[in-house]
C-alpha cells in the first residue's frame, strides 16, 4: 500500500517542495523515516504516531516506511509532521487518497493532535503557491501573505481528517487578530540640538547612504540610530515580501501579513562572522545582515567588532546579497541594508578634542587600524556626534518631528524610484553622470579637492551621490552646485588617518 | 672623516672605541665613565682584564650591575679574539662594516666641528654619520616639538623649516613623528641643509613611518647617531639624542610641546649649554602648546615669524651673520618673507564675514560642525560652503570631524 502527500522544507530562506511517500507492508510493526531527515525531522516518528492515536484514529499494525523525496535534499524541522500523518491516514484508508491531491500540508504536530505553525511559513507557502495549502490556524495570516491559490487553516489533526474524509467542511479562517498597538516609534523631535547629526540621519534615510557616527558614549548615537528607522518609508510590497521571507525563515515574530516597517537590528559587538553573515552547523540560517534586509543594521562600538567580522560584510555591502556556502549546500540570502555604525575615535572613551585625550599615537592608530580602509570607504556619511549643548538641552526647544522629516525622505525616495533604484546609493557612476550633472563651480571644487589629495576617485563618486540626495531632499533640480558638494564633503569626516593631509604651507 | 688618511694609532684607537660603543646597553654616560682617564684602547684592554680602576668607574654608573659587567668583559675578550684570528687590530672588522655601509665616524673632539663640543658637559665619544659632515660655517637652528601636533603646529613647522632653508640655515632636529619630521621635510623640500640626530643605529629606522625622510636626510643632509649599526631604538636613547640636538643647535625653537616630554628635555639640555631657546606661541587652551606657552611665560623669546629666529641667530654671534648678505639684502629677504605671508593671506583672505567668524571660533581650539553652527548661528549649508572655502585655501583643516585652524 502506498500514499503520497505534498509539503515543503526550508533551505536558507527558500521553500523547497517535498513529497512524502508512505508505504505499509507486512512485518513487525515499525515506523522508519528515510530521505535525509535531520534530528527534528526524525523525531516526527514519535510525534506523528502519538498525534494520530490521540486524535482517535488508528495507527497501522504493520511496517510503515516514510520516504521524503527528493532524497538528496536535507529536510529540517517539524513542518513535515502533518503531511506524514495524513499520508499515513491515506494509506490506511481512513481518508481517501484522492483528497490529498492538489493540496499541501505544512505544520508541526503536538502529541495531542494539535497542529502548530513553524518558522518559515511564508517562504514555505510561497513554494507551494499552485496548491491549496493546509496550515495551522495560528499561521493562517502569514501563509496568506504569500498569496497562494488557497489556504485552509486547521486546529487539530482530527479536524483535518474529518474534512478530508468529507464528514465536515473546511473550518472558517480565524478572525484577523487585533493589530497590536503600534510600537511607539521614538520621534526625532527628542533629539535636541545636534544639527549635523540630524541632517546626516535624514540624508542617510533619504539616500540609503551608510552612516558612521564618531563620538563619546552618551552623545546620543544609539538614540539617533533608532530614530533613523522611523524616517524610512513603508516598504514596497516587493521589498516587504523579501524582508518578511527572511524574518519568517529565521523565526522572528511577525506582524499579521507582511512586515511593512523596516527593521532595526543591533547585534552586540561580540557577534561572530556566522551570526552576522549567516551559516550554522545544522542548517544554514540567515545572519544579522539578512535580517536587516531593507532595514537598518546598527553596529554600536564598531571598533570593538572583530576585524574579520567587519571585513566579511564588505562583499554583501557591495552586492546586496550574500552567498553562504557550507558542506550542506549554498544559500543566497538577500542583504541590502542601511549600515549605521557608531564608535569612539580612540579607546580611552574620552574621545575628546584632538590632542586632549591620553591615548598614545600608537594606541589610537592600532584602534583605528581595526577598521580596514575599504570598509571605512563604504560610509558615505561620517560625522562627529558630541553631547548636545547644556543650554540647548535645558531651554526645552524640541527639534523637527519625525513626521516632517519622513515626508521629505519619502519625496526623495520617490525621486530615486523615478531613476529606477530604491535609493540613490545604488546609482552607478554612469547613472550619476546622467542624472546629476555638475555646475562649473562644482567642477572647480572637485578638481581642487582631487588635486589637493583631499578626495579619492571613489570618494568623488560617493560625494556626488550624497550631493544628489541633498538636492532631492530640497526638492531642487538635480544639478549639483558647489554648495551642495561642500555640504556633502562636510558630512564626510576623515577617519582612519591621524592627520588630515597636510595643507599647503 | 673616513678611516683613510688616519694614522695606524688613530685607527687602532677608533677600532677600540667602536668596540666599546657596540657593547650592549652602552650609553654616553657609561662611555664617559670608561674614557674619563684613559683612552679607548686601554679601556677595552683593562675591561677585558677586569682591572679594578675600570670596574670601579663602571660600577659608579647608574644601572650597571655585575651581570652587565661580566657580559661586557666577555664581549671585550671576544673582540680581542676576533682581532687575533683575523690578524687585524681590535674593531677593524666593525670599522670595515661601517665603511661598507657608507657610514663615517667622527670623534667630536677631533672633528672639524670640534668647537661645538669644546665646552659641552656631555660630548658624545663617537658619532656615526651619513651624508655630508657638519659644516661649522653653516648656521644651525634646532626645531623641536611634540609628536602629536595640531594642524597649527604642522603649518608652523612647515613654514619655519622652509623659511630657515631659504635663509641657508640648517634645520637640526630629531627625525621624530610630528613637529621634528615635518620641519625637516619642509627644509629638505626647500633645498636647505638639514641635520638629523637619531636615537638608534643608522640602519634601525624609528619611527618606521619616517623611512623616506630618514633616507632623504642621509642623502641630502647629515644623519647622525651615537650608536653603531644594529642598535635598536630604546626609550633611554631618545633623551640622550635630544642633548645632541640641543648641542648642535645655535638657537632652539620649540614649535608645539606639552609641559612634559622629549622637547622639554631638549630645552633643558639647551639651557645647560647656554643655547637660546625660543618658543612659538599657541592658544592657551591647546594642550599641545602648553609647554611652549609656559616657556614664553618664563621669559623665552617668542617666534612670530622666521625673521625672529634669524635675528636671534645673528645676535648669538654678530660677527657671523646668518648668511653672507648685506643689510639691504636682508631687508629684501625680510620683505620677501613678509610678502609671501601677505600673498598667502591676500589670496585667500576670508572676505566673507562667516569665514572670519569661523576662524575666530577655531582660534580657541578644535570645533565640531555642531559647535560651529551653534556659535555662528549659520545653517549647515552655509557652514559647509564656508568650511569648504577655508579648507581649500588652507585656513582650516578637518580630522575625524574636528575642524582646526591650520594657520
């Protein structure tokens, strides 16, 4: 006797269709799973058998073999439980075998026969889009976001068996859970004074420019990073889908439907390469840079991260995707994020004015050397953040609120979209030449900078890009004049060298 | 200067001296103790033999213990063994090695520049040199300062180096990071004579970042050291080096210095040798200028332009003007200096009121963009334009988000 059911398993952030074949034969009663199941999947033996029995259904007194095809693919997790159970019910003719056709089953079983959701429901449902997908009630709204042909929520295995046997209709979808009260997004008006930091945060949000904040602890760097997320516009459906897939695969709590707000991820500086980039021994999991996809990755104390960890981010920063290769296989995770980093200019933490801290030259050089030049180059915006002026703190005048700034950011992003990119940071050199011509005065400024060794070829491109974002924020003609260039240059402090290049004597 | 043309007795003495210099942990004070009442050949022979007089003299030095003396005695015995095997006098192989590397030796008391060392309380026993020898006819000014200078200090060191070079005066310094190196680089670039005194063997470049400067000084000026090839930099060798800088300087200029540090050691050494010390005034809020300002308060002459240093140099020895020139030429040169300063200023004199306001603000010390915005009340855009202008015209510079006045 043979029966099959369809389900899916998660590889990285993608679902792969898996066919569960169940065969019963004469012999000593046993239950075997073959086809590269991992530990959680192998434990399904006990869960599935207990769930079938607790649901008041019969377990065959024969030799049961479950094969998971394709057999070359490693299957992980408990999401295959329900498919195995219904295939067993079909092979024992407790439900008709035809009733499984055109359907797919996703869910973990409890010993009492309850059907539960698992991590990765969104990409898994996405892989089964041309079928009617049966999921746990609790996962219904997540599965619906993948836009499948049909989704049926079930609570228990017994309920599912009655529906498949034709004794009951599909249960009604659960009501949309009340939206949790919106998490209070910290408002930019809390930032008092600090005009250059406010400006840099706005430009970073508008143009997707990576931001490096230098300053002592307590200057408000974390505060600024949190408010930066609030400035980002809602994600487009496409972006939200990409972001939610990763978050779902990683098992992060998801809102009802797609995650339309960009996420802020702030890993501690002890993070390993695997934690940041992705990987892992049992399954290849997305790292922090992928969890921050279409959101913000905030690295506090950048100087304390292991240099190898930081350098591993360089390629994903450039390509927006990271390919993690392990013996298990290769996964490509999306990783297009806005990098915001904060650090002290020297290890003593006093981070005082030049020549006022006690760190020796060597110590400061060693501290800055942890950041490779290519990584520092990725930061289009580098600013010095100092604690706000006490008088300003006390006079109670609040800054511009998030709503006002977010409006400008959204307008700037729309202009970027009209150029065919999500944000200006993605523009290539040739596109910049086309979209953002320079005035003769701006040409002169750049020429002098380049000649004076104050700007590199790469820096030139980045500065133009930031200047274009400044134009977008002001809703000006995209014509780069000297003033815009100067502002872009001012927001790009020199870091990593102890001394700025010598000026003409 | 070379071993060629020296008598056999002189060569034997030089060989013994270089052997003594090459002993581990041998410094100027210990050498002086050794050579106080005997010549080098006697010293090394008696050291090997363990004569009481020599050992007593050495034991009186700070930090010399029996273990070190035993090492020295062993090394001395080895030197004699090496000499016996090769059939040459003691130290001949070391002399040959230094000659091969293009390094000349100079016993200060017997060199052309002996007058510099005549009354020196701590003259070096032997100097290793590369490049041209010290020419007593060329006036020498020491330019020293902190290794961690500000943009202001950098600019002043550059102007002093270039200005002194233009006047044909040699810039003497320690080839260190910061003021020392910047002044000498500027002097070299202006084609002037330079003398660099280093605190390690001439092949042990320290700091490594100054390798090019080091090589340029050796090629186009004078590079001096008290230590033989192979001697690594050690912290106690730098103050010893500074006393040579002080001795070689007819006038010592402190550009920027904290209240403690190597430059202050040079100042003390210069005072001990009756060399006039001058200091460049700086903002009283700047830690980098604290030492220089303290010197001014204590009565040192201020340096406001290169001409001040040149006048001090002339006053030091009126019979020998800074360079061969008439009064009118000097006026002309004086005007040239003034004119260049004026030209630089006129070409980029901050016309904009905001630019001047920013410079006023920066005079008090480094500022961030936010602080400037707060103080001047200007918008970020206006500030950015102004700072861009100031940076390109060399008035201001930026490091890690801090803006500094560069002139």
